[in-house]
C-alpha cells in the first residue's frame, strides 16, 4: 500500500488552468502505475488519466484528451495532473490513485486512493 494526498483543487473560471498534485509515501513509488479519477455528484467515478511507473506509458479518457496532462516525478514521489481549458462540466472531486501491477483503467484496478480534492469551474 501507498498513502496518497492530493492538493491544488479550488474554484476557477471556465477557460482557466489548474494543476493538481499528489504526494505519495512509500519506498517503492516507482513500481506503481499512477492515475487520476474524478466523481461528480450523482455520477460514477470516472477514469481520467494514467501513467506507468517509469513514465513511459500514458493514457487519457476521451473527455480530457488534449486538455489534461499527467506527469510524475519519482525522485519526489509525486504525480500531477495539469488541466487546461477547464469547463463547468469538469467540476468534480478529483482523486489520485495507485495500482501495483494492473494498468489503471477502472476504479476496480486501484489499490490505493487519495482523499480527494474539489475542483469547481464557474461559467
């Protein structure tokens, strides 16, 4: 298990950019696939992006492809989600996630979750 703590959420205007950060505690961070999910009220938890342990593979949901970028710094035990051209429909609680082995494409593949950080985009 790895412990995850998100930060960087807040209230922004449509069209703005925001970067979320996730700090991980653990001695084997580089062995985990990392990702981001979000969940809006009344909706399922939605996959957004994933990145492999060495950063060589990245995957994005169609809803955010071209606007969001996932990255990681294994020396700092951090993963980030850069969000550009934000829309009101991006409003949700954003969760950092880790998976040891399985590729992260659905909530069931996640072994560790952060506590979540709220992102609100006003029109």
